[in-house]
C-alpha cells in the first residue's frame, strides 16, 4: 500500500487560493487608500514640448515675467530652472528678458556662485573660477563655459527649455549634450 503524501494536496491549493484572494484584496484596498497620498507627494508633470518648464522660485511658486522685468536692466535673477537647477535670468538693457539663461553650477566642481555686478562676472567662491556675463571662463580652474538654457516669456510666464543647438559662444555642439 502506498502511504506517501500526494504531491498536490487539495487543501493546500485551496489555502493558496484563499491567500491569493486575500492578498489581492488587501493590495487593492491599500492601493486605493494610498493613491491620493502618493499623488500628493508626486509633483504633477509640468514639462512641456522640448522639455520646457515654467520658472519658479525656491518655494515652487511660478514666477511671472513681469516680476523679473520689474528689476533694473542688467539684473541677474536666480530662479529654479530645469530639474530644479538654479538658473540666472537676465534683464537686458532694453528691459526685455534675455533668451539665454545661465545655469548656476560651476563647471569645476559644481558650486553655486553669485553674480558680481561691480566686476560684471560670475565668481565662484569655492576655488576662484570666474566667468564672463555670457558664462565663458575668464579664470580657472573651471574647465568649461557655464551651461546655458533657452528662455522665453509667454503670456507673463517664463518658459525655460534645454539648449540643444550649437553653443553660441563656441559655435560648436554644447558640452552638455
Ligand atoms: S567649484 Fe567653482 S571653482 Fe571649484
């Protein structure tokens, strides 16, 4: 007589099925409960065509173009740009917004830096690199010009998008592409 256990126990299969159904029900309930909370913490996608985003302040509030353009000509206004990178927007002498923004990220080791209006330079406090108003290196150790982005004001909003054309300072393909 064969006393060995059957390879598949019907009761075990029923238990597995019940466990599966119970697990699925718990997962569905938990998912339904957590969805609104998760959605709250995931920022809505605000990336437009070509990866464009709207300029914001450090708190995540949209910055109207009129706010930047109320500043005097020559102002370098820092905003949160692509991927949250701090980015300088420039008010030109004619009171309009420069179509080129300068990313505030030193090409030496990534420090942020202020604009020095007296010297008309971006000056990195970490190791002394200096950049001209257009972001080209005036003094190292920075090895590369500052990254630039495209800036356009539309209906009082400021759109910032990746710079994908040739770098106007070198005439060559940008180093960040
Ligand atoms: S990080 Fe700016 S000079 Fe070193």
